[in-house]
C-alpha cells in the first residue's frame, strides 16, 4: 500500500464560520475527519497540520517551512505529497516550491478550495480526492497545482477567478485534466534530472506593475530600502516608459538585479522588438520570457540566494 503525506496549511478548505467571517481551523483531527468524507483512494494517508493561516498572511518563512516539510517527507520514503493551501497565494507558494524541490522523485500536489470543505456544494471534497489520486501517480515527479479540473505545473499557475471552481489557469499547456473523475495527462515533457533541494533564497524582491502613473522615484525608493531584486511587469512584449529608464539605470548601477516580464499572461516578453526594450536590455535588465509574476518573483529570489552563497 502506497503512503501519502498530507500537509495542511489552513486556507479556505479548512475554514469554519466565526462572528468575524470565515477563519481557517486546520488541525489533524479535522484532516482525519475530512478523509472520512471522501472516497477511499487505496493509499495510507498521513495527515499533518504545519500551519493554520489565511493564505493572504503567508510569509516566505512559511513557504520555507512547507518546502522543508515536503523535503523531509521525501526523505522518509513517502510515495507522494499533497499540500492544502489557501487560494490567494497558492500560485506564489507553488512557484517557490518548484524552485526548492527540483525534480522530486514523487509527486508534490498543491490544492485547496473556493468554499470550505464542510459547506454545501464545496469544491474541496473533489479537489482533495483528485489531489490524493494524483499523488499516487508515479509519473508526476514534479510540483503541481491541482484545482478544479486542471493540473498545472507549479511555476505556470496563476489565479484568474475569485469564485470559479476552476480558479487557476496555466500560462502554457496544462499538465493534465480531470475528466469523469480520472486524471488524463497531456503529452508534455516530465522531469528527468537529478533530485535536489534548495531553500537558499533572498526574499528582498520588489514587484512593480507599471501603470501610466508609475513614477521614477520608485527606483530610488527601492535602493533606499535595500531591495536586491526588482521584477517589472511591463506592457505587452516588454514596453517600459522612457521616463523610467534613468531610474532603472540608477537602480542597476547600485547593484539591484532587474527582470522584465509582461502584464499579459501568455506569450511573454521580447525585449528586441521595440526601442524601449532594447534600451532596457542595454541597462542590464533581464528578460523573464514567458514567466508569470509568481514565477518571476521566485526566480529572482533564488537567483539572489545563489549569488549570496557564491
């Protein structure tokens, strides 16, 4: 019988009503009761509550704790791992976990719910059951986000809807879909590299979404605050206003790493097309290609962590 480790971190799936609204109540007792409310999977499931928070409160240290817990479970010989998590920051956590757990030998599946597990018509029961089944699929040696009827590679997920059962979309092809209760995998490359674990990241990263009102002073502010990395969500294929280039040059000159991504979810940036993109590249701005904001922030954090260790 395969062994699955289930880590709970709070989030909507564990929420209960209070006088101030829904509040997470994740605990091993609750997790064991949840398992009695879904069909059997044929696996031995070991629940453990490691955090109990609304995911809007999650910190990088919380994510480190989740990653270390998954790492230990892999070392302990579990055949798969699931992590229940709030939806608001789930894509950030899944992107960071994919940087922490490189080519894991077992599936690592992150899921949650739009409505509490014990609510009428909750999507939590299906998401939990489907995630447990996905964790039993030995071909999924990667970090994935499973939600609704979609399986998404961890660093390609983005929350698009606030209420829909299919709250998350992928910036590229979906890894699989749930159809008639079965997980159907798409023909995409799977990890074949050597497994490694890395929790050395620097969280001192700023994400700037450009608007027509973005002021050049934001870059001097970043320097003054000791920011070490900036991810810029530019326009279209990588448009940056000319008025901001001097600020970018100033920040880059102070040693801040800068990466450019697109506010468009699909197809990414190409800094070679327009003069503003070419100018930014000459200042040392890196292209984030097709990365989501969540993936780019994770990439920058781990890039800075690697530099700190070198």
